[in-house]
């Protein structure tokens, strides 16, 4: 099960906003406000990561926009972020796009 799973809305095309009640920090390995993820094609992406409030997290930045474009992500697609595979030293997390119904 993914740490985070969200069906993208229009606002998420500029920055991914996660609103949820977190019992603890879901991305404890994030350093200096950047999160490194590896996508299904093997590309490494560095997103800006901000904690806006106790239950609001935001992913943004130039790499977020490039990730959306390179992976042809659209409103209605689902994005899952989970812990990396044990063999992947380049990133702390993995990201997957599930293209549903569109």
C-alpha cells in the first residue's frame, strides 16, 4: 500500500497538494525540503516538499511540472508515492502514475 495515493485534480497540475490527517510525518527521509523519487521509467525527480500545516503537504517545483509532462499525466490520473525498492540507491521513494478511465 502506498504512503500517498491521490487522484489528480486541476490544481494538482501546478503543485500536488495532499490534505490528510497524518499521525506522523509520512516523508521522514526528506532532506532540505526536497524529495527524490524514481518513476517507472527509471528517471529520478527532485520535487520541492513543504509542510503547510499539520494535515497539508505540497509537492511542487520545476521537476514536478517536467514529471507531469514526461509521463503524460492528466487530471483524473492517480499518483502513488511509496518507499523505494531496496535496490534503488538514487531515490528515497518511488512514484507511479495509474491512468484510470481517461
